[in-house]
C-alpha cells in the first residue's frame, strides 16, 4: 500500500505527512472515526513508511509495498511492528510446550490465524476473536517487554492497537504507564471507533486524528481508477450500500465473480426483489415464508447481509421517487421502472420503521444471531409496514 491507495482522508494524510517531514511526529496517536473509514490502513502505511528503505527519500509518496520490510509488515511478520487486537485468553496461557499443545490452545490458535488471514485479504477489517473478553492484560504485559528492546534496523517500533476501546481495565492501566513514560524508540497508534470508551488519561496522552466517513464520490473515483472492470449497476450498488464503510465495500469487491455475466451482487439483489414480490402478493405469502427459510439455511451470513442490504437500497429508492418522481440519484438506476411501480402501488409504507428493522436485521446477522429467527421475524413484520393504509 502507499498513500495513493488510501481512499479519501486527504486532510488527515497531509497532517501526518507534515509531521513526518518535520520530524514532529508524536510518540502516541489515537486514530478515531467510523468503522471502515480506513484508520488501520493508515496506521499500517505509517508503520511501512518508517521501515521501508525505498521510502526514505520521498515520504509523500509512501512505502513501496514491495521490499522485504513492506512484505513482512503486510504478513504481520515484521519484528518492529506489533498488531494487537482482542483475542481469547486460551491463546495467552503461559506454560510448558506440552500445555500449549492442548486442544483449547490449538483451537484458539487456529481461529487467531484465520482472523489474520482475513485481515490480509481485507485491510479494512478490524479483527476480534468471538470468545474474547477484550484486549487482555497479558497482551499489554507482552507489549511492555517488547518495548524495552531497540528496533531491528528501523527507526521505530510501532505498536498498533486495534479497537482500543476494548482494553480490559487492568490492561488500560498498564498501557497508561507506558504512555506516561514512553521509550523514545516506540510509536503507539491506538485505533478506535468509540474513543469515549477509553480512559480520559489515555486519550490525553495521545495526539488525536479524526477520520471521516469515506464519501461516495471518493469511493466511486477509487473504484473507477483501480477496479475498472466493475461496471454499472454493480458499481453504484457497492458505493451505495457500503455507505462509506470500506470493510463492506472490500468484501463485495473480493467476493464478485468476474467471469459471470451477471455478478453475484446483482443476482442476490434480484433474488431479494423476488422475495419482496412474494411478500406483497397475498396468494404468494406462503412462498415468501418458504423462501425465507431457504435463504436462512442456504445463504452465508455475508450473502444474507447483502440480501437485506439490497432491500434497504430498494426501499430508499422508492421513498425518493415517492417524494420526488424526478429524483435521479438512485441506488439501482437499472431497475428504475420497478422502483416507480412500487412507489405508485404502495404509496404509504412506513419507510422509517422499514429502514430501522432492516438495519437491525443486518446487525443481528453480523453479530451471529440465528439467521432463521432473524429472517422469520423480518418477514412477519415487513408485510404490515409495506401494506400500511393511509
């Protein structure tokens, strides 16, 4: 990655570049902002820049992304860069090797490595092990020990702490001691979407950089320049649904089938609209129930999220056209006729409540709720909201 591959955040990048060029970089930063805004990708770009030998003469260009140091950082293998995120306590059990070979440790290690692989595939993912109680004291004690040693050839040791708001209280206190008396060769970058949950004393010892949600224009421009094979209507769909969340956008981009005449994203959207027709046709509601069960069983959580998101974007389009029949900035411009028919035939849906329950269903699926229960509850409620009379 280089600065040119950071999507949006121009002002934030200028501030950080200036600090690097003038050698006024703080010893600790707190990167805050919405989920998926690219905070961690900027943190890793700084880590790469401070260790990349090819970037020494041009800090504004960024790291080369191809030298051994950059490759090691991308693989989470560089001795100067430590990445901390919420893990399970089983992974941190100290003891002899025989103990560490037990099933509990082995299983936790496999889940940990699987998360790192996901992070390699999606730089905008903030990983956390499902059974984790947060960032644990043992992780910060390990960090304290590593901070005592000088960096290996590079100028700094960089500790990137993801989801810093999930620091266990005792871990937070130990980190605070490090921040109060930081070794000169260590750079801390704390990343958080909920900085208010951090200790005020930790926040006060970090220089804060606030990241904004990536604009639709910035994301569209980046996709057009870097992924020209993505065409309309899929391009508009990715931009619209991600709503500035680069994690979601990246998942869509990398799950597409480039050999398909009709991409998986559009196939799922059309499948969602067929389900909606079943819900709204009195004689076919039983089909909607069957479809609901089949989707819950056969679709992955990611696909179910996309399925519901397709409905959400369709409802947004219908509401826009209901208010202003000439509205042009549709999420689904290729099916504008279907949107107009819906707006005409169903003039009084409770769009606020519809949007609310759809977003709640998406969040429930992402948080590992039962897909069948979520989809059944959604199907039961959505019909009445769509067919509401004036």
